[in-house]
C-alpha cells in the first residue's frame, strides 16, 4: 500500500480528486476553496488588530483546519511516504538552470537559493523575501490565491477569477523569461 501511495499519481486520478473538492465544499455549506484567507484569519485572532482584521474569524475555522491538514499531509508525504529516488529533471532543464547559477539538484528545491546561506545573498533575498511579500500582497489585492481563483472561481464561472488566472499565467511567463534571468 505504501508503494502505491508514494508513487506519483497520474493526472486522470489526481485531477478529478481535486475537482471533487469544489462541489463538496459548496454542498457542505457554500464554502469556497482558497488558502490565502487563512493569513487574514490568523491575524484576526491576535489582540490589538487594525480594522481590516476586526471580524469574527471563527466563521473561517474550517479553512484553518484545512491548512493544518495540508501541513500534516505534507509532513506525512515528505517523511513516511518519501520517495528516495532523485527528482526527475531533464538534462536540458539542468543545463538551462546551470547557466543561471543553479547546479545542485539533490533536494526538492535548489539550495543555492532556498537555504539560509542562499537567503544571505542578494538573489536569495530577492527571491524569498521580496518574492514572498509580492505573492502575499498579490493574493490580497487579487481577492484570493491561485488555488482559490483557478479552482473555485473558475468552477463558479466568475469573470474576476478568469481575469486573475490570466494575470497569474502572464506574470509567471514574465517572471520566467524576463525577471529570473536578470535575478539569477
């Protein structure tokens, strides 16, 4: 059973399982799938908050449970179900990344950027701290994150979600082909 669970699942299994989440949440109580709202809920729990965080966060407790489940599931997947085989990266991708200064492929993330040593460098600081701030700001400005807009918003046929998803893809292409070569 562990061998079955620890292997990559094909799209035709994983995709429908993700797709079931949206109608299940709607049927359970009109909930929408999205993770970025959890940051607001966590800030609303704190005392002495600004008006934006002054609301009854307990209505979003189910979503906080979802994020706890994601953390626990991530730990189970990375420890109990971990696949010891190296990550499959094509040689063409490795050579392209080597031109950008990324040469170590022994972990889940390139340690030249995503490590405490990488954080001390200018490019690591830009990628982790500045990039993290922009992602956090962008999710609030767009009214939700990529998972919320792309899964729930599109399933609900919301035009703002379609515009947001188009923006996510355009931003990803700009970052990949214009910004990353400059930063790295």
